[in-house]
C-alpha cells in the first residue's frame, strides 16, 4: 500500500459521514452527497439502438443558476493573451508509430465468428447488449462525476478513463466531459486522438463564470466524436502542476453542463487524487493483472473498509492485462478482491490498446469492447446510487 504524508487520514477526514466541511472550502466539493441541481440535463432517451452523433447546434443550453466557487480559491488574474496551441505529438515522432493493428488476430476473429454462428449464444448477447444500453442511457438530474486513479503508474489508468468516456459518449444523449487531472505528461489526449492543446484545467479555473453557456464553455475544450469533450491537464510540458482549489473549482463549475464527467487523476497519494475520491459519485481503481498489482490493490481496499461503507461500495477495481497470458488466476484474484466489498472487473489484453496510440474503437477486439461496455455500465450504476 502506498505511503505518503498520512493520505489515508486526509481521505478519511473528507469522506467521514456527516463531517463538517474543511474551513474555507466549498461544502459541495468534498462531501459524499452533492446537492442536486434544479433542472435535469436531458429528458429520458430511447434505450436502443445507440444514438447517432448530434450536430453541434443541438447541444443544450446550461441552466442559469450555478453553485458557488470554493471560497478558498483565489482566481488568477485574467489572461491578457491566448495561449499558443501546441501539438499533442511532435511531428518528428508522428512517424514512429506503426499502422494500428486490430486488437485480435484474424484467425481468432474467424474462430469466434464461426462459434457464434453455430451456437445459440447470439440471442443472449443481444439481450445483454440491450440491458447494458438501457442502463448507460438512464437520465440524470445532476452530472455524474467519476474518478479514475491507481496506486502506481503503468496500470492502464488513462486507457480505462478513455474507454469509459468513449463508451458514455457513444450511448448517451447529453454531453460527456473527460478531464485530465494528471498534468505530469499524461497520455489521455493522445489516447483520445486530440491533435492540439491550448487551454488546460488550470487555465479554465480562472476563466469559468456562472453566467457562461455550454457553448461558451466548450470554446475552451477539445472537441471529440459523439458529443464528447476533453479538458487537458497540461500542454505536454514537464513540471506542470494542478492545485486542489483549481481542480475543485473546475469540477464544481462544469458539473451542470455535462451528464457524465470522467476525471483521469494522478496516482495515489497525490492530493488531487484524494480530493477526487471524496467528491466523485463513483471511483475506478485500476491495477495491473499481476500478483504484485493484486496484492497492493487488496491492501488499499482493506484500508478503505475503514471508511464509510458507501466508499468501497462505490468503487470498481479494473484488472488490466498488459501482456498476453499474464500467468495470474483471474477468477481467484477477483474473488479475493471482491470479498472486500468492491466490484471487480477485468479488461483483457488487446493488441490495439497495447500499442499505446489513439484508441480506435472499431479496432478493439470483441472481448475488449464487451468488457469496456460492462465496466462503464457498472460504474454508472454505482454513480447513480450517490446523489
């Protein structure tokens, strides 16, 4: 389990049921029960089939009322100049990556298609897909915020965050936001296919105002397919920082514009990750599908059992296979982790994801697409249980 300045005690302080808010902070941010907004984002949409991307002019306007900014945050002086746009990937490095491969070999895809043809599982798959789509398309009255973190780097955190955001954007009618709360050369923009970056989370913290409309806000974001938007954490510069007040102000201010927000956080025990754990309606903890990864994650979950029960009940552990045939007994690993009270899911090895470039959902292996959709549905279901 990670060590670092009693971060467990800090999270416990933020998450303790009924505890008073920190002095000088917005009570709505660290509390486990956010205040509901006066109006819903969208009326309930038809469950299936998944919607077609809506034109930009169809985006809903945000409500006029807004929650107050954290009292402890002092906005930076307004910018006198617009920051320069910077490429996500240097031109000299653009040719390093090879042509994207399909996540599954051709022979394996052929065998899978043959088995599906001769078996009776097709109807069951359609029924399961329908149920999952209905869950993912449930309307929300207040924006759901989901924090994705890990206890170490290289656990597939940004990959899982990108898959969640892409899944929600594909199925939902309302706008979806992905926030990069990991400014230290995070890979989320590259995974999402962003080409250039301009405004960052820290920039927007000093710009966003209650009277802004959705169209005003999206002018500072990177547009993605399917009515999704990205707020980068940095412009790829080494040493970029994101302080907790700036993160809190952005998350509180933007919540009313987006039905679902996925925050790709720093690894624990970073301060922003601790705040994200306390403020989100659901948490995702990624861990490599290795013996070391399972042992460390089990230690963290055991500690989380000492927090209010809704914390671990609203946590989904995602075991990510970073190499084929990891040698781990996944069934037994899931049993041990699930015994702590958390939900446990598995993201299988995928050649396309392993390359580390832009995620193209049409190139994902079928088991990977199914797993990502199930993970997104489970996380969204848990987020709906916290108001």
